[in-house]
């Protein structure tokens, strides 16, 4: 199903207004939160329409689906974020075609991305995905192993460790959503206290971006609230 451009413009305005209101409520400036438009399952034409409305950052989960879109939209100079599960045999193409990877959760992936990031490209921006709850089956490093992984990310060439990312369990209330986001923020704070420079918390999606911004999110990853249901 196609989201008509009119609807897309309205959705984008609404999401930007939600971010602005949540930022104000948290005593933060609106520009402290980047809107990452999650375009998995959406057409190149729709991404192009969002770009024409001023959206710059786009997130994709599946390499095979992303590469043709990135190729077709090269002249638009968009910033592409990989937010799906990273398979070891896909790291070269990810390192070549994306500016950010939000979902790094093991040393082997870091090592491959560092070795495969092209010399002519700026450093690959890295977020470490943390598994906050055992019921989330979507990957992520255990909090107990986070510091070691962060040290590896910091010490490898061609990578720039920016921060942490999470996909928390679905929760029915904003308070319970915020609880998970605050745990991720606390883990980032612990790393800062032990000398890491981190400026990014990638957390919050269509249903819980307000709770994430209240807890300090700097990148919200929003799909359906912008583009409508996925194909
Ligand atoms: C699909 C996806 C999103 C966007 O989810 P919506 O609920 O459509 O906003 C955000 N982050 C990740 C990692 C995703 O896979």
C-alpha cells in the first residue's frame, strides 16, 4: 500500500512535533534529537519523497533490500544507518555503503567492519546494541560484556564509537517504557565514568519515542509513524 505524499508530509510534521514536544518537556532542545526514518519495507519513491520534505537520515534492516535504494538515491546524499541484525558475511557491503551501524553486538563484527571500511570513507559510526532483557530475542551484547566490547570498538581503526542502542520489550505504559531507556542511559553513563566518549543513545520508535527522549535519547528510529504500515 502506498502512502500518498500528502499523508507523508502530514506524518513527518506530526512526528517532528512529537519530538519537539517531548524535548521541551525534558528541558532539552529540539535539535538534540535526530529523527532516523526507518524505511525498511518502503519503496525508493517514498524515501525520495521524504528526502524532498527535508528528511536526511534513513535506517534499513536488510542489506539486500537496502543496496538498490542506496544506489538509486546516491545523488540525494542521504545518511544511511544499518539497524538490522549484522551477519558476518554481510559486513563488507555494510562497511562500504552505510555511514552508521547501530546494531553491533560482538567483537568479530567490529573487527570485520574495521578491516573492511574503505580507506577513502570517513570512520564508520558505531553504536553497540545492548540486550536489556532476556525476553528480547533480537540480539545485543549482555550488559556484563559491554565494557569489553566498547574498548574493542574504541581501539579499532576506521571505526568511531558513538554510543549505545536498544530495542526494549514492548511495554503498555510510558513509565515502564522509560524504565528500560533509563537503564541504557545508565550504562552509557557508567562507560563515560570509565573514560569513554559517547554522545549517542539510539532508542525510541514510533510507539515510545516520548519515553525515550525523556530518558535522554539522541536518535529516535521511526518507521510506521512516518511511512504507514510496511509491505
Ligand atoms: C523496524 C524498526 C524500527 C521502526 O519501528 P516502528 O515501530 O515502525 O517505528 C526501529 N528500530 C529498529 C531496530 C527496527 O527494526
